C-alpha cells in the first residue's frame, strides 16, 4: 500500500509534469514568483529563443528592475499613469528592442494571461514554437489552457523552474501554507477545465461567425 508521502509526491508530479527545454521562437513566462522571471531571462541569455515575453503583474512591477534584462525599461514609470488594478503588462525583448503593452483586465489571472498571449501570437504570424515557463505546480493548469486556447499548429513545451519544486514535492502535505497552495491548485485545475472548455467554444463560435460573414461578403462581390 502506498504511503501518504508517496501519494502526495505522485499528486505533485501530476501537477508539475515538465518537458525538456528545447529551442523555440519565443519564451513566455507567466506572472507570479520572481524565480520564474530569473529562470526565463537565463534561458534567453543562453540562446534558447530569440524573443522573450514576460507577463508582469501589478505586484511585480517594483521588483522588475531586479532582473538582469538585456535592455533597460522603466516599467514603474510607465505604470504610474495607470490605475493600480489595471497594471498588468507584456514586456517583449528581442533583436535589441524592448516594448511593453498592457493586457485586458479580466477575472482569473492565468486564463487572462493565456488569452492575451493567444492574441499576441496571432499578431506575430512568424511564431511557430513556444516555451512556456512557470512554477512546477502551475504547469498542468497552464498546459490545459494553452492546448485549448492558443492557435492551432503552435509547438508548445512547458518548462518548470528548476529546484523551486524539490522541497514542495517532498514536504507540501506537512506544512499548512504549502498544503493550501497545492490543494488550491488541484481545485483550480477543475475550475479551469470548465472555463477553458467554455472559452474555447466561444472563440470557435466567434471565428466561425466571422468566417461566415466574410464568405457572405465574397459572394456579394462575385
């Protein structure tokens, strides 16, 4: 019979399934723990992708300058003109250039980021492969959202921040704070499964309606 430790570790592994890092067109790192950003910047500096896209939430902006970025950007000054609760940015580095754009304010942070990233990818038609970086326990939910909401044909890999999850995997069920983190993530996976299904259905319906209108206009032109 499997021990509690074994069951707990197996649950963590189900959440934290990570791929091997491989070359990609862009590295995208989700908002949250600062270790995610530091790891993604390191991958970018090592040449794993020519473009780095950072999702920066409102509570990360003051720490943004702590990152060893290829070019400087005063994100705090940029954000100062925006209402605090609307301060969430995508910051792009690549080919010696830097740019920042705000993303829409919606509920469910991870879903909002993936939908904004989906829009970003549709604008960047040359992007064919993506490395997604996040904390290990977050990857199952991220993978689920990406597979349902990102453009078809995009090659995806999901990479966990190394070392961050070793202690969690071994001890999360023993400490109240860590236990709350992992169990809440399990609940979020269930909720996000329903959200992603609903969102993907709406996106497909909207795309079909748009194509139908375009077809009707072409018929009129003919």
